[in-house]
């Protein structure tokens, strides 16, 4: 058989059952923490922590700066499930495996997913430390046929050919803008298109220029496949990128390129603001 089976519905059901048997929490909000943003999970109260290695049939994440655990907890009385550390294609996992935890969240009862990531800024108006609300994505691996929904479709998740227009919920973005205003974070605020590439190498100058021509404002190595899986099964999505470095788009430039240390450091510097933003959004979620 040449058709991808991925994780069957039943396999994901048994993963979610494993978790539901071990926690009384029934979160309707999920968070995926990007590089350097694991503090989002740390701020939860009454945490119940499941390291990926202790969850049967779960992959394990291998990147420095990513803890690799599912955290259940409360934020001002609201139950949350948080992926502290995500799976990346460059670790060697297929996109459908990387996106699988989103389906676990679905069976746990998640209705709204907040995804965060560290990204390189392509838009010339961006500066390091900006927060970009994602209004759309370009799923580059998808251009080549590598989509998390590739393979047999199980209609219990969603349709064979799901639309991806309005993948990033407008109502949630408007709410997030209000929260950012209240927190005086407007000066760091951007809104734009996130482009996912597989990594792990950063982009060449010519590749960055090509992505800019395509309309991308930021580039990173995650998120798009998770959002596709979420939209497929009817979870609404809010996404934001922390701009950790600015892409140098000149050939023969002496300026240094992005490095993982810079990405981590910017994450640490703006962590508190991101946490406040996410908390504020979650507090107001009932209103949209
Ligand atoms: Cl410049 N590129 C990619 N692909 N991912 C990043 C990045 C750049 N900066 C942070 N993450």
C-alpha cells in the first residue's frame, strides 16, 4: 500500500483518552508555544504536566528551547491545554505527525487554538521584537504536495477538501487588537502573512527576496501545518509571530544572518508582553 495512513482516528482517540483519564480538566482553549515562548505554559495555575515521552504513541521534540510536554492548567479560572514545545519538520517528522497533537486537542474538546512562533521579519517596516498577528499563511511545503491532510481522509475530522480562506479568525484578531491597545503594545504590533518553510537552514538572500515577492511578511519553520489540521476539524485559530530577527536582503552583505541564539534572546526579552497578550485574549474569548 502506497497510501499514507498517518495516525488513525482510533490512535488519536486512545492518546486523548490516556490524557482525559489522568486529568479532570476539560480545556476548550489550546495554546502552542513557539521557540522561547514556553513561559506561556509556566504561568498556568494548578498545572498537570505530561512530558511527551510519557504519553503513549506521542513523538518527542528535540529542539533546545522547547521543553516537550503537554501542560494542562488554569488561567484566571479558564482551563487551558498547552503544548510546551512543538514538533518541527526539520526534526525529521512528517508534517502530519507534527500536526497530530492538534487532533488530540480536538478530541479533548478544544474549540479555539492560539499558535505562537518565532519568525524572521521580511517586511521592511518590521523591527526585532515586533509582534505580528498572523492574518494568513503561505504553506510552502504544501506547494510540493506535503500537506498534513495528505493521505486517506477520515470524515470524522473534516472534509476531504477543506477551505483555508479565513483560516485566521477575524473576530479573534480584532479582539487581540483591542487587548494590545489596552496593554499599550500597539507600537510593537504588526499584522501580516506568515510563510512556512521546512528549515532547518535559514533562507538564502534570494529565497528571502522571492518570499517577499510572494507577499510574505515573516518566515518561519512551523505553524501552517498545525493551522491546517485545526481548520480541517473546525477549531478556530488565532496566531502570532514574534519577530526575532530581521532578514538581511542584500547579497554580499557583511551583516550577520539569523542565528538560534538571537531568536532565543528576543523571545526572552519580549516574553512578558506576549504572556500578557495571550492572557488578555483568553480572558475576553467569551465575547467573540
Ligand atoms: Cl530568518 N527564517 C526561518 N525560516 N525561521 C526563522 C527565522 C528565519 N527567524 C526565526 N525563525
